C-alpha cells in the first residue's frame, strides 16, 4: 500500500512542476503600420529623390525588435497600402500577371494580420482580390459584407496566441466607401456601421476565443462626422468609448499621428494609436502579462509612436526587391510629352491657375462636357518646364479617380461652387483680413497643410463658365456666374453636362449634396458616362498624343473685390508657403 501511494505521488510530480512552471511574466510587442500608400522603398518614384519612412526602414525596426521579442512580436498593417507611389500602381494596373509586389513584401516581412482600407477598395476587385489571395496574413474586414449572403466578405478577426497569451485582432474599415467610390469598385459589397459591427463581434470573440487581449484594427480616424447623412466617418473613438471589450485600438485613415488612453463607458482604459502615413512612424505597443496556473491574471499595456527614420534602410529588404524596383523605375522614366512652362498648385488657392486649369482643359477635351469641376488634389505640387515623364503624372494627378460626366442644372452648379468657396475662403470684412479660411489655431499647426481650415482637395473651381467670387459675401451669395465661356448666357434652370472626378461624383466632399442640394441616393442616376480606367491614364494618353503642352491659366474666374483680395493673397501665400 505504501509503495502504491509513493508511485502515485511520483507520477503526480511532473504535472505539479508543470503547473508551477507556467507562472511567469510574458511581454509581447505589437507593431502597426498604416496608410503606407505604396511607400515601400526609401525612394520616391514621383520626384526621383530619396524618401523618408518606407517599409524598408520598418523591416529594420521589426528585425531589431524580433531579436528582443522573438515570436512574441505581432506585426499588423491597417490599410491604404495599395495606392500612392508608382510602385504599387504598376503592380495594380500595368503588370497584372506577376506576383503583386505588396503581397510579396508583406509575406517577406512576416505580417500577422492586415486590414482593408478605402484606397485598397479603390484599386478595384481584380486588384484587391488578387492581393488578398496572395497575402499569407489574413486581410480583415468585419464590416465588409457580401450583400448576397449577408456574411463578412473577409475574415472578421484573427486570433494570435503567443507564449500563453491570446490576442484577438478585429478588423474594420470606415463605412463611407459608397460616398467616395464608383459602385463597380465594390459591387456586391456593403459596408456596415462600425459601432454596430463591434457590438456584434466582441461578444462572439469573447465567448468563442476567450482572448486575453482584444485589439481593434480600424481603418478610420477619431474625429467623428456624419458623411452624406448616412455613414459614421472617423468613428474610432466613438466605438472605443461606447463598446466595452477593447484593450487596444490601432487606427489610421486620417493621417493624424496620435497615441493616448481613452476611458470607455465601463471605466476601462483603452490605448488608441495612429501612426499617420507613409511608414514614417509605427504604432509601438508593449503588453506585459502575468500568467498564473496557465491563465493571464494581470496585464499592463503601454503604447507610443516610434519613428522609422531612426532606423537604417534594410539592405537585405532592398536587395530582395531590387528587380521590381528596376522595373518600376523604367516605367516612370518613360517620356510622354513636353511642357513649355512649369506649373504649381500654389497659385491655385488664389485664383485661376495653369495647374488646375490644365486639368479642366483635359477633362473638357476628353469628355466633351459643357463645364468642368476640379480641385488641386495635392496641397503643394509642381511640375517643371521641360520634358514630362510618367513620374510627373503622379504629381499632377494624385488619385486613381475615374472621369464622370454628370447632368447638373445651372442652379446645382452654382450651389456646388458656393459650398466649395465657402470652405475655401474667409468672409473678408476689411482689406486686412485673410482671403483663405485658416484654422483658428493655425500658428500651432504641425504642418502648412493643417493651417487651412478645410481640405484643399475639396476646393473645386469651374471651367466652361465665366464667374466671380465675392469674398465679402456670405455663403449663397458669393458666386455670380456671368456667362458660359463662349459668351452665351448661363441659365440656372438649364441642365448641363459636367465633367468631374468619380470621388466628387459619388458625393465625396459633399459639395454636390450639401451645396448642389442633390440627394445622395440620386447622384448615381445623374451619371451619363464614366471612364473604365483612372483619369491619370487618360491624361497621360492626351499629353502623349499632343506632344507639347502650353499650360496657361484660363482666367475664367477671379476673386473680388480685387483691391482687397490681391493684397490678401500675397499675405496668405507667405502664411502657407513662406517667402
């Protein structure tokens, strides 16, 4: 009997020792990239200059951190990685047979989870489906729903278990896609509200997975607005505060760097991090977990933003993707035409400019429309006099928008311009006032772009009509349309064919809805035609066909009273751009 008890005791020793061995402190690291926008290499294919940030530096950072954390490092991307630099454009639209460069890089770097962004949807289903299928890490999207089945189009979440700690990562996208992108780019999908989606999935994840940490990977910003009276845009903080369960929320989309703690409705502290754009920063999260008897009994979470520019360019990474670099370099180096003079967006803020008016002229020529609407899509871009290359076109036209022709009445056109110039300009009370609408705290703004109260890509001007903008008048009374460009009368009640990009035509910026008074659901019925390729493609074709382009301002509109606005423009130029 004594021997039997001794045997039982001895057999039980390994189990007891094993249990005690599980009492430990575990440290995990989460690294987040977001809004990389094709900034893969430490080189800008648009300016042909070295570039800060990039995945090449992220890889150096990650490799150094892996030396410390090993497999306890979790690497995630938060969307908008399939748009921006020509490197991604080439593998989206030019070489569609080779393995996609972005997928190859994500696989090489060892990403654990990836989120879908609005600019990834913008690439179109043939691109994002190919990318999703080629990427080893799951591409998430809990609120991207297959409209036929009602089920998520992509995996809603990813469970990662490291060293006894379970981390659930729930991915969501801003739902405002239908207000920005043509339906053919997302046909068959719908984008559900983020808060409603979080309320659905948090209990499911908790019950099914029993995670120790829940991470929200949200491609959305934190300053909530109602878009098109339908979509809760930039609702990250609303979701964090109203839906208990999250420990960490990694955000993006609005390019606004931030790292802070937010208290939710039950009093829990949630870390919120946004690493802005171009991989200049990463979200850097440390989780310290105490494990007793195989369970996490305590956890401490801290986060910060870490600059990738403090890390060297990874020679190993660059060497691995040098063949693709060379192919893209050859693509952007192709000459397509010649400009007899240089153009810059800087003049676009103060009147008719050669830069925006060239877009107007090309849109009218390509479409055959009566009137064109366009804005400076890049805040501060220029193209020098001389030979023009494919690379210049990414500076000239920043996004992959389609060209629409829509039917708008004269009154709707005027209302759209009233909305645009109300955002664009200050209502001057004296000659000493600013012409442009600046932020009240513009002296403390982190960049020149942020000094403007509103986004300059919503500063639409028009071509095909002659008009003035009286900046002393309130919204609704600023615009006086004198005539069509050919001198014939302009009629507020007449329907005109208007050329504009697909972002605007789908309701982007809400100029057509808030200004033109067109209901969001009616916009689709106003579209007469759409190009099947992005506008930049047709602009390149046009320039190549013309050979030599003589850019010049059309001078079809101006700010008044000129005695005030001319001097104000000089002052405001210095505020934005210096001497």
